[in-house]
C-alpha cells in the first residue's frame, strides 16, 4: 500500500488557521479560553517536536537500557501527575503510585510483547515505547478519576466503612464498596468507548497505521490488542494504586485515619 503522504511545513502552518473557529466562538460568547488555547497549542507543538527528535534517537540506538529508562520516566511522571490531580500528599503517595504503574506495565508489556506480538527483541523501541506510552497515558486519566472517587467516597462515607468493618470484621470486605465505586467511575467511560469503536469512532492508533500504509486488517488486529492492553492496564493500575496506598489511609485496626 502507499506510504503516508508527508505534510509540508507551509501546509502544516495552514492547518493552524482552522483554530479561528474556536477563537471566534470563545470571543462571541466571551469565554476566556483564547489565551489558554494559544498556550496549550504552543506547548503541544514544542513538546511533540522535541519528543519526535528524541524518539528518532531512541529508535536509532534501540538500547534496552535507554528504552526502559524512558518508560520508567513516563511511569514516574504519570505517578506525580496522579498525585497532583487527586490532591494528595506527594511524600506519602508518590511511591505507591509509581510502584503500581511499574508492576502494571511489567505485566502488560511482558504478556503482550512476549506472548502476543512475540517480538524478536523484547525492548524494541518500535513496539516497547509506543505500547507502554499508550497504556500509561490512558491509565493516567482513568486512575485520576478512580482514585478521586475512592478518596472522596471514604471522606464522605467514613461511617459506612466503619459500619461494614464492625459487622464483617474484615477491612477487605469493608473496603470493597469503595473499590467498586472507583472502578465503575474510572472504567465506565472506557467501556463506552470500546463499545462504539468502529461504529462512531476510528481510534488514533488504527487510523495512524492505515495512513502509514499498513493493511486495515493488520491495523485492526493491533487496535484490538492495544485496547485490551489499555483496559487491563487501567484496571490493574487503579486497583494496585489503592492496595499499595491503603496502609496510608487506614490504621493497624483497619479504621480510617482520615482520607487525604
């Protein structure tokens, strides 16, 4: 199949002209988002071009150590972003969230790269970095939603937790409704997205592969695989984040010390 058509610089610049539509809408309705839009677009362009340059180097070197370090940096940044967005203590919760992301990515990458794709070189940057990045990026968003629901639920319904703990005698059983709520809040949007893929949306990964010249059949196989990896990664990272940080929220008797 034909390879992807390159976009010339002048055409790329032309593409930015379509931003006049949201600019006019924001101006008409007096929504103060024009400055934020400009800053966001500039940051996006600069960051993506810097990443493109760096990834060119990573793909050329293709070192297991460098590729692993890059993914580890993504995990650390993701953990810090979750801590910041959920509004909890960096000192207490950063390490548990990083550990949850590391364990989750080890399982996901080990399974899909080692057993499903069966790459000749496990740390091949062409597969290892993009797949890890897609799973981590989606896990970040859903982890923020789920952990926010979890901690808010504990703060709001502390009496319910203590009631369940007293009647069941098990902190695991008392905690179950709060984990259920976090999983539902976190994963419902992802389930909705998965249910309409191909009907009302074409995922970016599949579209990119097709534009790049890949067979639609091959692109679909990879899209199915990555969606499974994303869903399992989001679920596993959220649950592990809760379990690894549980000791920071509860005392030795299983009582709530005070949700952060």
